[in-house]
C-alpha cells in the first residue's frame, strides 16, 4: 500500500514538473521584457519634449492663435510626460516583446503553424501601424479643426492636456485595431467560418456594420471622424474578400498530420 502511494506521489511530481518549468520560463521572459521596457522608458523620457511636440502637433495646427493647453493639477504635467514615455517605450520595445512571446510558444507549435506566425505578426504589425498613421495624419487634423471651429471671441479653447492625450490615444488605438480587419477575416477563412463568396454576398450588411462600428470606435461624436474611419474600413473589407480567396481551408492528410506530430516532438 505504501509503495503504491509513493508511486502515485512520484507520478504527480513528474506531472507537475513540466508546468513548473514552463512557469519559471515565463517568469524569466517577463522579467527580461520588463527590464527592456524600463530601459526604453528611461530613454524615451529623455526625449519627452520631442515626444510632446509630436503628440500635440495635430491639435496645435488646428488651434487659433494665442491659444494654449493647460494642466489643472500640480503633478498632472509630470505624470502625463511619464505616460507618454511609457507608451513610446511599449511601442519601441514591441518587437522584442513579440520575440519573447514567440520563443515561449514556439516549442508547442506544429511546423506549419511556425511558418504562419512570421507573416501573421508582420502583416498585423504593418496594418496596425498603418491604421495609427492614417488616424494621426488624415483623421485627427480635420476632427480637431471641427471641434476648434466652435470657438468665438467670447468662447476660447483652453484644452486640458490630460483629456487631449486620453482622446488622442483612444482615437489612434481605434484606427489601429480597425485596420486589422484583413488579418482577422483571413484567420476566419482559414478555420472555415467565412469565405469570399459569403463576404461578397453580405457586402450591404457589412457596410452598415462598418458605419455602426465607426460610430462606436471613434471616441469623438462628429461625423467627419466616423466617415474617415468608415471609408478605409470599406476598402479593407474589399481587400479581405480578395484575401479570403487564397485562404481556403485545406484538409490535412493522415500522412501530413503524422509528419507534423513528428516535427513537433
């Protein structure tokens, strides 16, 4: 009886060991990522004035002469600069973070899945960056000009930088995420949820959903920014239809599945 219990205890310890080793590996990689982000934060904070000019450029160009932004609390400006430096550090160190994530999950992937990760990460990052740049250079300036146009001789804009930063970051994040549509549709097509014929047939409903999503995703309620988001989304929807034609779900033969299991092991 005692021998049986000892064998069961030994078996449980052997089962727990892989999980413990994975957690230790995850902890080590998270520590490395945090160290890199902290170093990036320090570097970005040294260039906080340059970052401030970049983030405020769309509003500064739209504001009337002799206007300025304000901060309403003593530590507010300090924490805002820290927030900008943190976001800049997360953006600059994102490739290293993705690399650490890849090193952690890659041992558990099949050979085909490993080949697909590189293009997936590349195009996802490219589309997200494209959405952020589109929002910054195309959508933000007319939206801010629209808001500032309501100023009069008796109504002067005195904009809190904290509120401006929050609005701008939400705005750019919404554009970045919305531009991920082709990658999302391609993934759904790969698992057999949608196909190009279905997307083309449901185009009218998709346009309606796109305008509703644009109204929800854009933090500002003006029609200009919503249209500026909806139009590129409709273009990306058409791109998604083309991409899904090449993403037909392929059946894996038993021999290929066996080879994948061998590669994974």
